[in-house]
C-alpha cells in the first residue's frame, strides 16, 4: 500500500517527538513527562497545506503547515514544562531538519503559550508549535 507524503510527514514528526525529543527531555534536569501517544502527554499533530512562495512554485516545492499542540494540566510547573517541550522540539529539529529524509526542510516558525483563562481553576496550559515543512515534488 502506497503511503502519502502527508502520512510520512506526520509519522516522521511523531517519531521525532517520541524519540529524540524524549531523549532531550530525559537528559534535562527538569521533571518533564515524556511524550507518549495514547498515554500521558499526547500532543495533537495536525497537518495542512500552506501558501508557497514564488520561488517554491518555480523549483517545485510543496509547503505544509504542521501544528503540534500540547495541553498540560494546570500545576505549579506547567508553564516551565511548556517551555521545555518547545525547546526540546526546536533542538531536535535543528539536529534533524529533514525529518529523516522525508522532507527537504522542517523549521519552527511560531510558538504560542496559552495560560489558563482563569488561574487556579483546573484549566489547562496549552503550547502550540507551528512548523513549516517543504518537500520536493519528486519525493512525492
């Protein structure tokens, strides 16, 4: 069965999160829960097309927008954990900006930290990390 490029990108990002990002978090001195899809900290990974530049159209690069969203229960260290997840993802992508050869380039283009709307009410912290992934049409 043929796997679509979108599936390969999501699979590569999930692998990066449960692999290298977890290693970075484990080596950190902070107590940050590891990423496990289906258990504990399970971020939402969503993919969509994004607008191409003229240069990307000419050299036939497809551009994707990928969003990684974490929701963390409100605790005393939730804000620090948000920063830790974002920092670990940025570091892992700098080491592996091709997602293991799936993409030509994946970079973090935005980070958003959302505190609970009302403090001490049991609401969640949220961190949203936006990536821009480019893939040469020939790889598709």
